[in-house]
C-alpha cells in the first residue's frame, strides 16, 4: 500500500483530439512544465468517455482522472462535451459511493490554444491529489 | 496468429533524448509481450529512420508498429504511409507522444523516462488490438465557397475562378472590397487604394465563374472536405439588382437624404435610407436600409424614391431568402474589426470633436469622401498641428495583447498625407516602431526627412488645456513629461477579431488563438489550413497583416482549394461506429445521442444500424449504449481500456 510520503499522484487525463489534446501539445511546444505523473489518453471527443474508462483508470491505480475537451459550443461533434457534462455529476456521485473523493474526478474545458491553462489545470489537480494522498480502493477489483 | 510488434523510439535530436533516457525505454519495451524488435534512432522521421521500419516490417513480418516520438498531430499520417509502403495497413500504427506530452513538459530527471515508458507501453497494448481499416474515397465537389469579400477573399476567389472552377463569394455588406475600399492611399507606394482595387472588384463582378452574393451570410455548414453543404441567408436589398444602375436618384429623393450617418464614411458623412454605398461600389446598386427606411419601419412614407427611380427598381416586397450551395472547399476571409477608442476616456474620443480614428482619417483624406479629400477640423479650417497616436488598444494588457502590425506604417502614411495636404506639423506618439516589410524602413526614413517629429511615449493621454486640445505623455527618450498642443489627434486603433468571430468559428468548427483570431494548423508551417479539413484561412481573420500579406495568403488558400479539386477525391477517416447486432437490445438510446443522424433503427432486425458515410466517429453513441453493443473502429472500448492499463504502468499484466 502506498503512503503519503514521497507521494507522486498518478493522474490519467482523457483529452479530446480537437481541443484539449491540441492544447496539451501546445503546452509542449511552448515548453511549459507540469508534473510527469500526468498520463494522457486521446479520444476523439469527450462524449466518447464511457464511465467504464474512468472506473478502469481508478482500478488500475490512478489517483485522479481528468476529462478535458472543447469549451461548450466548440465541440467538433456538436454537443459531445455537453453529453460529458451531463454525465459528470452522476459519475462523480457514483465514485463517491465507492469512496473516491469528488476532487479526484474533474471535467475541465481546454481549447486548442490554451496550453498554459492545461498545464495549470493538471498542476493544480496534482497538488490537490497530493493533499488527498494515495487512493487506496477498497474492493477495487469490483470496479470497471 | 500472435501479434509481432516493432517499437521505434525517436531521439528527435536532443529534443526527446535530453530529457528522456531513450535507451531505457527501448530496453523496457523489448521485454514486453509481442514486441519482437525495439530500436531507437536519432530521427525516426528521416529517410533512414523510415527505412529501418520498412525493413523490419518486411524481414520480421511485423503485424504492428509503435513509434514513440512527437505528437501524432505531426507525423501520424506520414508514418501510416511508411507502413503502407511496406505492405501493412496504416492503422496498424500507434504513436506514443513522448515529445510534446512528455519530454518538453517535464524537468530532466523528474520522471520523464518513466512516463515515456508508460506512454510507449500504452501504445503497444493498443497496437496489439489494432485492426486493418481502410479510408473511404469520395469524389469532391469542384466548387469553392469564399466567405468575406475583402482583398484577401477577392484574391482567393479570382484565383480559383481563373483556374476554371466555380466560386461562391459570400459578402455580408452590400458591396465587396472590405476595409481597403475605404482607404485613400496605401503605404508604402502611396498609390490610390481605389485605383489598384477597382480592377479586382470589376474582375469579380464580370467573372463567369464567380457567383457574388452580397448582403449575405452563411448560417449553416454540414458535411466534410470535398462535400460541404452550406446554407446562405441573403437579406433583402429592396432593389431589383438587374434594373438598378446605381445612379443615386433614389438617394437624393429620399425624405431622409443626408440625415443618416454613413457607415462607409465612418460616420463623418451622411446618407439617405436608400443609398449607394460609394461611387465605385461593386456591385454598383442601391440598397434600402430596412432599419431606417420610414416606409419599412412605419408603413408611412411618400415613397419619393419609387417615383424618382426611372427604372422601377425599388421593390419593397423583397423578402429574406435562404439558398443552399454545395462546395468542396471553404475559404474564410472575414477580416477584422477596429478597436473602439471610446471605451477609455484618456484617448478623448467622443469627447473632443477633433479626435478621430485612423479609419476616419482615411475617409477624410479620400477624394470621394465626406470632405472631398481635404483634411479639416470640425469648424472647417485646416489643422496646423496634428498628433498621431500609435497602439491604441494594441499591445496593451488591458485591451489587446497583440501588435496590430500595420499601424506603424499607416501612422507614417497619415503623417505624410497630412504634411502633403496641409503642411501641418505632425507628432507621432509611438511606443516601439515595428517596421518590418519590404522597403518599409526606407519609407520610414523618407517620412522622417519630411520633418515629422517622433516621440517615444508612455502613458499617452489626450486632453484639453485651457480650451486647447493637447497630447500629454512621458517622453521615454528624453525622460521628461511633455504636453504638446495640437489641433487634431488621429488615434491609430488596433485591428481586432470581428465581433462575431466566436459565432463564425463555431459555425465552421474552427478554433481561435488566444488573441481571438482564427487559428491556423501550424503557426509556421501551415498558416493557411485549419484543423478542419477543407477549410482554409486568408487575410486578417487569421491575424492582423498588411495588404501584400493578405493577398499572398488569399492566393495560398486558393492553392489549397485547387489541390483538393485537382486530386478529385478525398479520403474519409475510417474511424466510425459499428453495431454488434447480437448485443443490441433495440433500446434506441443511441439514435438520440448521435449528433449527425447517422443511426437508424432497423425495424425488421430490431437493432440499430449505422450509416458509415454519415458517421464521424465521435463515439458518443458507444459511451451511451447500455448494452455495450456499439464500438468505434480504432478507438474501440477494448483498445482504450488496454491503453489505460498501459499508462497506469501495471507491468505485471503484460
Ligand atoms: C486605418 C488602417 C489603414 C490601413 N492602411 C493600409 C495600407 O496603407 N496598406 C496596407 O497594406 N494595409 C493597410 N491596412 C491593413 C489592411 O486594411 C488589411 O491588410 C486588409 O484590409 C485585409 O483584408 P481582409 O480581406 O483580410 O479583411 P477586410 O478588409 O476586413 O475584409 C473582410 C470582408 O469580409 C466581410 N465579412 C466579415 N464577416 C463576414 C461574414 N461573417 N460573412 C460574410 N462576409 C463577412 C467584410 O464585410 C469584409 O468585406 C490598414 C488598416 C487600417 C485599419
Ligand atoms: S470534440 Fe472536443 S469535446 Fe467534442
């Protein structure tokens, strides 16, 4: 079991191809630094993020999950991000039932030009996760 | 057959290798299940790097390839081609983004290597599940849509039309030409803007391949590169264009003649409720302004215009129309707005009558403008001292961070014109002189020699001291505070994104940069295309620029559209949804989820059915399906779950 000392939280980020993933690339081109414990998985749209993926990430050892995509109105598939937004509170409530704190799951809009914002969001979230400490799932095997 | 995967880790010179221990990534990868070869190379994208992959595919019978390198947004398409060259389907490629999303964002020694290993592992895990899929080829429509008839859009339209293809040019105003049509002279040659623009305007009007749609705006865009369907709304002009000769008799007869501030003259001149925008307007047709016309607003007017028009061209029954057009490419050239200096009292705009904007100066200096080209104060006399204030709203933390790029030069142009026309003393209040173009520096020295004063100023403020207009500022070079009495102030205001840029970007599905202008695919290497295939940018809608650069970008956008036409067909992504009929319970939740109506219900089978030609592969249906009956090619649930295992670094599962 992991402890709070020397704790580097693992943050899995699901990013939509068009906005957030491009924004994350932008952070890279601009050389903005953020914690190496952030791991990105590309999806075409935030609407693709099945609750199953989030559960799976927690089960695999993620201490936090970020879903990030186009700002409302900017989704390349009309309203996939709105679908993700509608799902968020339900999923968060479900995670809380499983003992996963609300702060461990976030949905944030990042546009293709917001590299700086992306770096800020993941840095802040990593700090929050560091405060919370490692996620030690009880009965984690039932997830996902 | 068991999977046989090759892993190739790129140093990218020192771009990756300086932060990531590439050897260690290769050593780890070599241990993973199904990895039959793992190598590193200085530049994977170079010819020898690509050869390495091709040779391995052939000799080791690889069934999948993982390249750990820069973002897939850079080289995914190219590496797919490499696989195809070796006889492997391009979608058996997976890229691990260890440059933009690892090496470049991590401090050395801070876990970057572990991250690169994790990202590469995720790619291998996904690659094992990748399936060959094929792009669909669809013929392209040869027509092109150009949105915005400024100089950039005009250039693009003419170039595509001259190549022999149909162009729809959609312009919101009743005339084309954009801002350039309003200018007097253009820097640095000081040739008359109208004289060099008119031949282009006439070229558009007379071109057999150009359908010019004025008073029009795009209201809906569907489809994809090669096959866009666009709806264009045209507001009524209340004029039969075929009958109108633009003689202006209606305007002079209008009961509101000379009483409405004319937009084209930046409010310095007045027009009637029916008017011809300017003498060289294309098309040279009158327009009834529905917001001000007495008859249209109150139903109560003598309609003197109707009596005055000898050709019976006025038609108050015209209605708004919506037309649908089909095009293969779209060029967006909607230009810029100018900053309103009235928002900040220190510029004195709206407070002192002899404080004007650069655009107003252009109209004043123009021979067919409201003062017939004379530079005049509000009282009708000529100024003896004139100040030009640079960077009004540009390069400012409060308003617009960006440099508007053309203002230094247009300010020099104003100074020259004022001196030439009035002999007045001119003071330029600048912050920095950004003078960059061909022969621009020579022009600057010429204007300096004409006796213009240059003051490097900070905190410039326009005020009145004892009834005398004055410009006050800190003179940075002399280190003193100066108050300079003047008769006229010209505020050179920022070029800013159009007020409706957000709406337009959403309509076409394109992105905007942090300054609010439309975003190009790559700032250096792809300044014309957008992230939306088949949609290109030209002119100031992408970033402020001068006329030569706008024309060059217009031509470049035309070349993009022409290359789509020349190819004759486009490839559509094979990433689409698929239904597993045995799992589908027929609940139809997916039908409501699909934003493109790509899913229908097969009554006989009782299951959902995907129209792959319409599906864009977003995957919303897959996430919503309670039975897990819908999957997405290349981004399948199994593939994504494997990737999640990979990034979380659970090696024991390998
Ligand atoms: C005061 C001033 C002086 C200048 N002087 C010079 C000079 O001397 N030399 C020089 O090289 N450059 C000069 N410039 C820069 C020059 O104005 C630009 O380079 C040029 O106008 C850019 O052309 P454009 O076609 O991109 O944009 P615009 O001229 O803005 O044209 C855009 C067109 O698109 C239309 N449009 C906008 N939105 C829509 C929509 N949604 N649907 C349909 N149509 C739409 C507009 O009505 C307009 O006709 C000056 C700029 C300013 C502000
Ligand atoms: S495409 Fe970015 S959220 Fe839908």
